[in-house]
C-alpha cells in the first residue's frame, strides 16, 4: 500500500528557501509553481510528486 506524501506550507518554505508570500506569488500570479491541495478543512499542502516535477523542470501549469 502506498500513500501520497504531502508537504505542508512551513515545510515548503524551508525546502525552497522562500517565504509563503513568494510561494503564493509563484503559484497565483506567475503560474510557475504547483497549486496546493486542500487536505481537510482549511489545511493545505503540496503533493511531493508535484514539487519534484517542478524541481526537475517537468511541471507544467
């Protein structure tokens, strides 16, 4: 059984070395970063597979 790894916002900030505002700008305005998914209620995160694709230059909007 496999499960999907979700990266939470605080962890994503550490991984990419940028703050939330920058990550949000990349996603919302520049469309250059994967969209987060809603986890439950108001919590969000990014699929690790989407982040890895973005990191490798394989992610497309």
